[in-house]
């Protein structure tokens, strides 16, 4: 939706499966940075350092700060939503139906908290935080 608002033709397949910048300015660098940040154990991780440097070369230091803040807030919000069992509201469920499937979002364990998603099988809502991590 934000891509539409910005007048971009975003390619979700590229965003999820690699192969380019997904139609986003500095997309390849942003995707590499987000993936490295999500996988890194600490700020000295070599892949994170490399992707951060590549991103800075394209968007500058302020752009890297914005990208890091975005990665951090999404990471935190998703964890809080999953841990507390927050459901998607009806509007978001309807508006995201097509791309949730394309992105595989409905397969995440936290998706079980939203009762009206079209999911294969009988998935029970998560009632304990440990269940989010396969415990």
C-alpha cells in the first residue's frame, strides 16, 4: 500500500525471494540491510556491517538511521503483537488478503490469533509466548 501511495510498482516476489530491488529506490540495499539486521546477533556482524556500508553509499547516513529505525520498530511491534495475541482487525484482514498469501504471512504462528484468516488446516490460537518459537 505504501508503494502504491508513492507511485511505485513494487514486486513482492522480488522483495521476498531476492533477485533485485523489488521496484523500490535503493531496494536491493534496503532488503539486504533488513535481512542482515534481522539475522545479526550484534552490531559487529560482518554481513550487517557490509550491508550497512552498501546502504549508506546509496542513501547516506540519515537514510541508514531511518532504515535501522524501521527494522527495529517492525521487529518490536511484531513480537509484541504475537506475544499478546493481537488479531488483525477486519479492515486490515480484508485489505491484506491478496498479498498475505503471496508473502506467506498466514503461515506464521502468530497468524493463528486472527480467527477469520483463510488458512489450511485447523490452527489453534497461540495462548503462550513459547508457542511462537516452536516450544
